C-alpha cells in the first residue's frame, strides 16, 4: 500500500464528533477529514467532483512543497488539473528576484475573472513572496477576492487553513515569521513516479547580502537522519529510483539534529538503500564543500556525476561584499579539486551580474573563472534589489545599460563553453533515466544522464522510469540526440 493510500485509510476512520487532537500530524489528519466534509458538500451542491490547480514558481524547494500541498488536496477529495479554470487555484510563489513577484501580480487579475464565472472558486497564495509583509498588505488592500494566504513555515497546516476558510467565509491570512518545527508523516504526492525530491533541511543561515531567502525561509534546521531514510525507503518501495536531496546549503546539513552528522555521512547512509539507483543533491555552498564529501562522491556508485556549485561572482572583492566567505582563489581550488577527483563530473553554477559596485574589472574576473572552470551549464541572473537585504541599501547600484551589456557578454561565453562541454561525450554510450515523452516529437523519449544532460531518442512510453543505455549520437549544443543500445535478443545492454 502506498503512503497516500495508508493515510487515506487512517483519515477515513477519524471521528469528527470529538475535539481536534493537540499534536501534529494527527491534528492535521483531523482537519483533512473535516475539510473532506466541506468539500464533499460543495461537490454535491455543484453536482460534480471538485478540481484544483497548483502553479509553482521558483526553485526545487517550492516544487517539493507543492507536492505536499497536492498530497493534502487529494486527501480532501480534489482532482488535480492543469487548468486554472478550477474550483481551487493555488499559487506557490517565489520572491528571489523582483520579476517573480511581478509575474504573480500580473496573473491575479486573470484569476479574478475566472472567479467571477465560478463564485465558489477559492484562491490561495502561499510560498516565499507571502513572507514579505508589504506583499500581504498589498493583497489585503487591492486583491480582496483572494481566499487564503499562508507562508513557507506552515504549509503543513494547509487542511486546517482550508477548514478555517470554509467556516469563516473571509480572507484567511496565516504567516509565521520563523519556526523550528518540522512536521513529519504528512500526505504528499509525487509529480514523477520514479524520481522524487526529499527535503533534508529547511532555511538558510548564510545571509548572502543580496539574498532574501534567509528572511523568507527562516533559520537553518535539518531533518533527523531516520526520518530522511524512512521517507526514501518508502519512496523506493513505491517505485522511485532517483532522489534529489534538497536544502539551501546541503553541505552544512546535520549540525542541529539529535546526533549531529556530516552531509557526506548522510550520503553514505542513503547509498545503502537497496533499490535506489541514483542520488542527486542541491545546493552546495562552496565555502562548506569538504574533502570528505569529495571523497564520498568519488567512491560512490549512486551519486550522480553532477555538482551545482554557485559562483555568484569571480571577484574576491565582490564576493566579500556578497558575504560569500570565499575568495576567487578558494573557489578555483575547490572546483579543481573536485574535477581532479572525479574527472567526468559536470559542474554547473549560478552567477549574478551587476551586484552593487561591480566594476568592469570585477566582471572580467567572473569571465575568467567561467573560462577556467568550463561549466557544463550556468544560470545567469541580473542582480535584483530585494528590500530588506544589506545589498539593497548600497548606494553604488550599477546602471541597467551596463548590466545588460555585461549580461549578454557573459551569456555568450557561458553558452559557447556549454556547447563545447556537452560535445565531449558525443559517441559514448551512457546510462539514462527515461523521464518522459519528448514535448516536440511524441515518438521520442527524453532521458537524463548522470551528469544532468538530456538526451532525446526513439522509444516508447513503457521505457519511462527505467534506466537504459543510450548512444549519444549527436550533440545539439545543450542536449543530445541518441539511439537506444540494443543487443541482438532485444534486451538492453
Ligand atoms: N538577484 C539576482 N539573483 C539572485 N539570486 C539570489 N538572490 C538574487 C538577487 N537578489 C540567485 C543566486 C542564487 C540563485 C538561486 O538565485 O545566484 O544562487
Ligand atoms: Fe541565499 Fe546565500 Fe542562502 Fe543561497 S546560501 S539561499 S544565496 S543566502
């Protein structure tokens, strides 16, 4: 029985005549059961099953949070659909850059129009953007059709908040500043049957001077090893073969748990899980990348050959202002060390252009690192001023025109190198996890290599979720066109 089915059986037997239990997760199971009644009544009134749509903005953390929200919605009785013409629409928001906020505001008018033709519709906003008090003030004043607002710390209370909304018929707002609470054993639905994200920690203590994450995701707290292992074992028993361990800074995992351990030791424990084939993780802060981790990665059979190692800037002066706690030279040293220990590793990175005070010389230092490390891919961002962060208060903001010009130069450099790096495996045969049908051509499947590159090849949907060997016939810049490697009797070798 899957975890979702087990929970369904528990929830169906809950006696709602009594008081709600005092402790979680039991309290939340009670509210799920209660929300089922309200949703059931509405469904009877409308004469059809209720639908829900969840839009996720931002990073893998948010994607994982959305899976938890979907798990709760399904237990309540909603059918999940892609369209926003639904009875319940949830926006799980991001606020890492200002344009993420603008995208959400831009869509709210559209949702209001849909709601006019379906007055029973509920709209919830949650996630990082809701942790900013100005945002909540603005929504309260100008978007009164929103039903429910909650933040990043209390998503586990989703069912309880839905019940409050059904009972109060007014906008419900519940935002916590921070929490040290981690609630285990809640419902959760996976987007993919064969791969899953697993939170190993929440929050961030680094306070990089440009970044809003520590303010909206709170202080760093790690999950207990036993809880992580139990979740992965459960996933594997349901068919998962690849997991992605998630944290803002996985390299500092395990400092505040009952028996503190390092991230490298956690990886070794995860590696022991039979049936699990691939382990990924993100994100690694360069300042905390230990020799122990490099050693464990180089010996592992399951950890994928990919490391995302955000550079942010190649200038030691800017890195100091960014509060990153490493210099250009230290970054280069650690990157070279890992390339030496694992020669076929794929390194990817994040780079910010136009941090306050960035000069042409600083920018050239960034280009220098990009050329030296040769990233397989790099996410490049234009610096975005986030209210409340130390960098936003700096007077020496770089002009838009200068940023744009540097950004274009960086992008050109990064893309040229990615092409070169991708091409180095042309002609090889590699193991590929087949993830789905190609979006452009339905006769092709799309799979992911250990090093995170994608390959498209002729196949059929029965291959989804399997690890197969594929010849990388042609490199198309950032992905490959491949061919399945079959032997005579038709079995894959
Ligand atoms: N402006 C631009 N990029 C940012 N990032 C974080 N904060 C900002 C900001 N204020 C980028 C960093 C981080 C990635 C997730 O987002 O590069 O690694
Ligand atoms: Fe933001 Fe820095 Fe924490 Fe990453 S490590 S989430 S960039 S503060």
